[in-house]
């Protein structure tokens, strides 16, 4: 699999860590596996979440 717009590609079994900016990314399959391979995609949505200890800040 690979993430479009990110420097990440994993061939076969494995794992990786990547830091992404907030936004939408397309994940796609990089290993030809048969019919419909070209359509094997997913959308990854990264959002920024802010945490505040004191709401009065």
C-alpha cells in the first residue's frame, strides 16, 4: 500500500509510521492482486485536534 502525497510505501506485510499534515490522502494498493486492483483505494482524513487543560486559557 502507499499513501498519495506522502513518502510512505509498504510492499507486502509490514508497518510504517509517517507524520502527515491535516488533510485528505488517498491510500492505494501497490501489489497487483487480480481483477479490480486499480479500484482498490481508501481515503484517509487527518484532522488537528486541540487539547486544553484549562478552559479559561
